[in-house]
């Protein structure tokens, strides 16, 4: 028995030693103490540097599995309870191990997986039936789950943390307002909301901007709830919702908006997506696409996220997005990069989920709760320490469809209608007979 324990300890030590070089490259901030299943202990990072995290591995083979496929193994093992945190929090741990993620990208196997994943997305369009199944996997979960951590308006995308945003509700309201200003809405405008979620933005545009909004989604649950919310708020005559794919729409709209949906399109269909926007956009129309992006060249998919959270999800690089827009013939009239806004949004979601974790456990089980908290915390750290960001791209068919400067985004001259720009300016922009000319002051 004693000899068996000694062999166990030696084997564990060797396996831990194999993983050590990767962890030394990964951990650049904070301190990580790793204890393997045989009781061997190794420390990485700077002793006494904050945060300090102690993690215990409960399987002897875990270091080797982590080395072979770090992201997938780390997430799956957490879900199964194969590693636990003895000091610190999950967010602390993920912060520490994400402080130098380029170390993972430089690993030969990681590079190969990224190239293969990228190739699959470029060569394989996501068909309509598959797109619907992918959406159902995530968005048709119990509405009770989303109610636990989203804001009161059920905004499931990056919030906008302006100076006056003290709460998640404030920041999500600011996001809706910011996007609405970019749309330069006028009363009566016909608006298409691609990937409308639970209807929050569509309902607000109908209420505050007097627009006629059509929201489309592939989620049965989102479609049902959006319709109920529109009726409850008395705007079902101005905000209608359809179960439809963006490729099925063949109508003209004055404005098109898409928030948090482009990540589900897939690289092979980028051209199709922007061609659909061009086809359905009126001659003087404006579109805004809000999406998670990466600040680096095109890459692959995270295997854990792909398997458990967003099947076939693909985070686009700005370069490949702009290339697809250029081929469509649309004008890019504005680009804005939101860097840490999603990290803060995810922090709020994680904290709210933890406050209601017992209710989530009653709804699903412990494995699901561990999966969900890992998803929220890991994504936060990818925005805080990794290469993820959010971009908002404003598009038009005509170069003078929007003002020459961005002043309209930051002017509240029309009190009571914070989503509208100055009325006189809008009339000039909208009038096809009097387009803005180069050198004309707005």
C-alpha cells in the first residue's frame, strides 16, 4: 500500500511537471497554487500577488488532459467537479490563468485546432435548419434561468456603461439609446430587428420613436415572450415578431438593426448576411450591426463554448467583417469599438446568477450550474484579459445617408425623445431631394 502511494505520488509529480511550463507562461498576474490528486503542490506566478488562488485536482490524469486540450478539458472538468477551488473564487482563478492567453495560442495543437476550426467555418455554411437547432440549444432554455441574471428588460448582449450608469439596468438602457441614436429614427419608420431576442429593443423603438418594428428570431421561447411583452405594453400594433431566418426576409425597411446575432451567422455566410441587409434596406436607409468581435486576425472557435454553450458560434474579426461588407457594396458610415463594456456586463450577470444559484439548481442541477457560472466567468475574462471586444458598425447604401459628424450621438437637444437626433437635421438627412454635400456644415 505504501509503495502504491509512492508510485502514485511520483506519477502525479511527473504529470504535473509536464503541465508546469504552460502554466508558467500563462500566469503573469496573481498567484496560482496547484495541488494534484497525489498531494503534490506547485506554485505559479508571483507569491503574495493578488489574487491568490489554490486549486485542487481530483484526478491524477488531469494535468495531461489539460495539456492536450486545455479549454475543453478545463471547462468539462469543472462541470464534473474534477477540480475545485480551496482559496479564492472561480473568477479569481480564471483571471489568473487568462493573464497571458497568447501562451495558449502559441501552442502547436492550439494553432492547428484554430486553423481547422476556421477552415470549417469558411467552407461550411450554416443551413437554416441547423441555425434553428443551434439557437434552440441556448435560447430556448427555461425563461426562469434568464430571469435570474438579466436586467429587467431581458437584454442578453453587451451593455453600455456610460458615466451615469450605476446599475446594469442603466447600462442596458444606455445601450438601447445609443443604438437608437445611430439609427436616426423618424416617426413611422419601418425597422427590421434581426435576432430580436425577447423584444426589448423592438418594443422601445416602437414606444419612444413611434417606429413600426418587425423583430425576427429563430427561438420559439423568445418569439413567444416578445409577443406577450408587446401586448402587455400596448405596442403590439407597432412591434410584431416573426419566427424567421434573416435569409427569408424580402421587404424594404427604412432601418435595420441586429444586436448579438452576427456571432451565429458563421464566416461562410458573412456575404449572405450583408447582402440580405443591402437587399432589404431602403435607398436612404441605415443599418447598425452590434457584435462580439476579436481584435486579432480571424481564428477558430473555443471548443468548450462550441460544445456546451453556442454550437457553431463564431467570433468574427473586424477585418473579415469589413471585407464582407466591402463586397456587398454597402457604405461603412461609422465603427465604434466597445472594449471592457462586455466584461462589466458579464460581471453583473455572474454576480446575479450567484445570488440566485439555489433557484438555478432547483431548475436544473449542480452540473448545469457549474457549467453556467463557468461560462459567465470565462467569457468575462476573455473580454477583460483576452482578445475579445464588441463592435458596432453603422451601414448605409448612400454615403450621405447620415450626418457628416458624430455630434448627433451625443446631443440631447430633443428632451423627451432621447433616441432622436435634432429634428431639423434629420429632415435634411432623410430628404432624398436635398442630400448632404461634401463641405456642407451640419
